[in-house]
C-alpha cells in the first residue's frame, strides 16, 4: 500500500494535539485533570451508547449520562474547597437517586427489550465512567500533583507512557517478528510475538521511568506495573476491538481525525487504571 502523506500528516497533527492537551491537563492541576477526564468520560459513554445501538440495544441516554457524571464526581476529592461531609456523601447519594431515576425510566418507557437496554446503559457507566474517575482518584490531592512519586501527576503520566510503550513496541515487534496470531477472530493484526515484545520492552521502560523520572525507591511497584500494564492494556484493546467488530464499525467515534474516538484512544487505559490502583494500594 502506497504511503498517503496527507493521511499521515492529519494523523500526526491530531496525535500531537492529543498529547499536548492530555499532558497539559494532567500536569497543570488536579482540577484540570478532573475536568479533562470528566469531559472525556461523557464523550466515551456517548460513543459506547452509539455502539450499543448497532448491537441491537437502545440505552437510556439521559439517565445514563447523568449517572455517569454523578458516579464520576463521587470519586473526586473536593476536600480542598468543601467540607468532609460534602466530599463523602453528596454525589454518592446523587448516584443512588440517578440510578432510581434510570430504573423508573426503564419501567415507564415502552420498549421491546427494556432489561437489555438497562444493562447496556449501566454497563456504559461501569466500563467508561468509573475507570476515568479512578484516574483522578489515583492522582490524589492538589499537593500530590505538584510532586514526583506515587500519586503525583507524573505517576499518572508514567502509567500512560507504559501504555504507549506497549502499543508502540507490540506493533513493531509484530511487524518484525509476528507469525502466530494472538486472537485472530477479534484482532487479526495482533501476534504473540508482538505482545511478548511489547511486555518485555515496557518492563525496561518502567524501570527507566522509576529510576530517572520518578526517582522512586519502590522498584517492586514499577516492575509489577511494567508487567501488568501491557497485559491489561492488551486485554482492554481486545475488548474494544470485540465491541467494534460485533457492531460492524471501524472506529468508536471521530473525535480525533485519523485516530477514531475516545474509546479508540483510551480503551487500554480503561482496563489499566483499576488494576494500577489495586497494585498501588498493595505495593506502595
């Protein structure tokens, strides 16, 4: 296939803008990080509901969006501007009320398969909103974002760098050495050789980040993340590929020209963040 310079240029510019906005949002402050991922989560839910439509369901969109936002905000640390009671309860209670609103909508709407529609609606929140909310939860408070080390903005970016490392080197490894398909019925392009190569290089990258960027003394944590992040990222990528294949679409959306939508760009992160949080809790 001939190289399309115009397409390559569009993809490159789009990727550059994406990286600048993402890094700027994470590094600027805790609240810019929260706002960025809140917006991304709403767009992601919208894309998932579009996929659900193609899979034969009709999610309850308005209650779904409201539930996604309230669940997201329930994980946000408002302690710096509000009192403890507000931080701990209001959005958690709002999530419960929104869930009741969703159930009521399910009962009152005249649909052929309301339970299926309800399941897709709730799963969109679980799949998209909660992992994005956990990014902010993992980042911690405002003060931790101005430091390096576990819980800081650079720690969040380091996890994202590990995902990018795995994506890049799994692709290169598959292109150079790939012979055995990983899961052809879901993603024909992925190979075992590329996957293993991506994991091995990402372990090295994790060690370098831990030593030279974060200056962390917790080598066990970062070696563990170096192993688990690429494995989990691959599963997340395969899951979204399965969704798109069943829905009969190439991309989940068109937010980023040449790259697709939010779910296309963050499919790995949605699976990586919950696992990272558990590892950090146990090994920090």
